[in-house]
């Protein structure tokens, strides 16, 4: 087995991932030795709902849009897997089909571990079971937090919180401003928040008036992290 060839930026994204970076050096090396690099163009499909689960993936660059289909047949974004994130393990554990669609969002580089290799890693490294259990516990906690926010927080607070999360994952500091590197239209933000694009647009205009953000056609620029924090707690 050989280590996959990534750019310096891609390797740094994998190595510094919140989950991957906490694994032992031996397990990190074993995972990398069984992974292959896959490059996807913007919008390229990675997995489809109902399809058999065949791979476990780590995002080295770009993002993966995890989505579902509404009753009207419209694709609805649920989350974006950011650089350093590993996903796809749940369906490999329970053997059931994929629960959602997954597509590249922007030019995306993935590390892909095939199902047989994933099973070998589990059999050879008990540590991986424990690490994935902790990862899925975190996912469950985040899901409960999301449910709580949907039921207790107004849209403005949820939008401010979402923007702060995007800053943490994709923020690029430019002087006193922070540009969010991930291109998201207002419709994409609305889908993440379970709201209409019109309501999100109204809230963003309010954020602009308060000097918290500047809205560009496909990006958000954060002008004041403190003002966003205040909006998130309002």
C-alpha cells in the first residue's frame, strides 16, 4: 500500500481535520495507505439515495453537498461536508443503502476508501471502532442541537449561527474582513435553515444595515464577528 498523492493544501486539510488529527499515527498511516484520490468537478455525483454503500470518503479540498428530495421533487441541501470531514461510514456499518444524495460543491478532491478496505481497517485497528463511535456521537449531538435551534431560535439567530459556522470552516481573513470561501447562494442558505429564500434575504439585509456582513452575489463577507455573535444570541 502507498500513500495517496495530494497537494500540500489538501494534505494539510486532511491532517488537521478535527477527527482525523486525533487518531494514532499508525491508524492515520493505515487509512491513507488504503485510500485513493478522486477529483470531482462542480456538481459531479458521488452517491445517490437508495444506492448500495461502497466507499468511505474524506474531503481534502472543496466540499460535498449532502441533499435530499422534497415531496415536490426539489433537491434540498441538508449540509456540506467540509475539508477534513470524513463521511459515509454509517451505511458501511449497517449495510443499508445510502440515505441521501451527495454531489461535489465546487472543484473537490476526496480520499476514497473502498468498502473491503474499510472492513480490513476495522478488523486490524480496534481504535477505528472507538474513533468512529465518538464521531457518530458528535453527529448525533449536533443533530439534537439543530432540532433545538429550529424549535427555539428565531431565523435571524439561526442564520447568524450558520454564518459563524461557515466562517470557522471556510473563513479567509482579508484585513479586518473575513471572506467565506464556500460559494453559497441565498437559496442554499435558506435550504440549510429550513426557511424561504425571501426570508433569508430580508434577514441578510438587516445584517448589512447593522454592519455585520456584506452580501455579494455568491459569497458572504463578514465585517464583524462580534456583531454576528450578538445576533446569534439575541
